[in-house]
C-alpha cells in the first residue's frame, strides 16, 4: 500500500469526514466523508475550514515581513509602536489578587511576541477560578480561549484593554499560549498602516495564490464553508449566518483565519522552499526552537516536550543552523492539523469540521500523520 493510500485509509476513519493533503514534491488533495454530522453534505476538496490556531504561523510570517521591510531589530521594545504595552506590571502570584504586582524586569521585545514569551496568555486553571481570568472575562478580551470572530471589540480597543492588565510572567521568562499572536497582528497593522487582512492579502495570500483564505467567507463562497462541531458533534458554528460569515471587528492573528487545503499547503510549500517569501536567514530563525528546558517543561500541556519557533511547534533543542532538519507544524483546535518533515521534503495537512477537544479526535489526526510520514 502506498503512503497516499495509507493516509486515505486513515482519513476514512475520521467522523464525519476529512480533507487531507500530502506533499512529497507532488501535492495531493482528497476529500473523504462528509462535512456535516447528519452525513448530508459530501466533503469537497475545496471545502473551507476554520483554521483556528493554524492562523498563528501565517501571522508570524506577516510580522517577519513587516520587520524586514522596516529594518526592525528583534530585540527592539514593542512599546515603540505599541505604547499600550510600555509600562507592564507583573502579578506576584498569577492566581492572586490583581493589585499585588511588581514592575516588569525588562521591556517586551518583538521577539517575545514571535516566541509567545511576552508574559501573558491562557491561564492554566479552571475557567473563572482566578482574579485575572474574571477580569479578562469582564473586559471581553479575545485570545484567552477559543476563536470568537463575533466579539464586538476592535483591534485598538483590544490592545488598550490588554495593556491595562498585569502580566502573568516577566517578559521572556515563560511560554504562554495564544495572546502573543494577536499582538503580532496589531503590530503588523501599526507598522504597515494597513488592516491585518489587507497586509496578509498583499504580502502573503496573493503571492502564494491563496485565493480562499481570510478572516471571513464571502457570501458567494458560504456554501463551501463547513459547519463547526465539538468533538461530541454539538453544532458550535453554522456556515450560513455563523461567526465567520461576515468580517470581524477584530482580525485575530491567533485563530481567526479560514482556508482550504490547497491554500494552506501553498503556505506550507513556501516553508519547504517553493515561492520563498523570506530569506534563508529568516526561515531558519522561524523554524528554530527558541525555548529552554524550563520553558518547554512549563509549556508541556500544550507542547508535550516540543519546542517553539515563530508561531509554530518545532523539534526541541535545534539551533538555527540545523533547524531545517526535523519536523515542524501545529494544529487548530476547531479541526485542523499540519506537520512537515523538512529533511524528507514531506508534509501532511488534515482538515475536519470536528474540534480537537477529545483525545479520540486528535488521535485520528495523528493516525493520518503516521500513515503518511511513517
């Protein structure tokens, strides 16, 4: 049985269905099963999915392009362009009272954003169990939970509200998930003077031919957007009239994009060396592990021992000089997963309408990756 046939067989076990793509120098895409839990909508290869956290590598690429264009050093303080983050204070106890803080030991840098070490992110505690969680909820801040394009807050209000909160850790000291990618997107807009969506379209999507990727789905394409389900098949977002059927107030770099298999694999193939948008130096930095052992251990719930580059997971312990060897990738909690073996020139993408909030569902994605990569 060929690698492709093994991957298809694994995809057949995915409920309600999946679009899978394998790249090994040749790109293959196929749809298996259905888009909906009722098995009434057959999946098509050009189905549109909510990419959720697979948005992060694209947002990181956008920031790198903006940094390169403006000649900005990675160690520059972000407060130069985001004054809202200019005087951070840090909680003495991440689970404690909000008035018990100390000044940050240093400024938040551009690389802190790219490596998710700016000092704030998802709180690893039961929802609503700590003062900082309650304050985040009170302010209506996105980025600390699942993507929510329907949130009414725009980017300027969001960054102002974020800057008013204390950090959970000192800048550079801990890897904390998700929020940094939203700050990256706001910084891209400040540097370019463009909406994040416009910058992405001009600098990434158009050059790579990504014609179905964006922060919402136009009316004429809504029939291709799959419904979104929890792992238990509860409908969480319909296609027509759902949260992604209209442009959001806040274009969330951490999880707001929709895309197709062909589009996302165009981005992946760029990292493999096709239609390069970045120099080899920047690619090596993006795909290197920037975490130390302590930071990886603290992030084990998310990273499971792997490292973190700029917006994506990488093999732990690699240096920029050998970062092109080994695997990179990430997953999106609403039903997307991607892994690339750069040394072998292979990549696998799996897209489904069922969320990865259950080990069985996530195991289905891993089965496809193992079948394709061996």
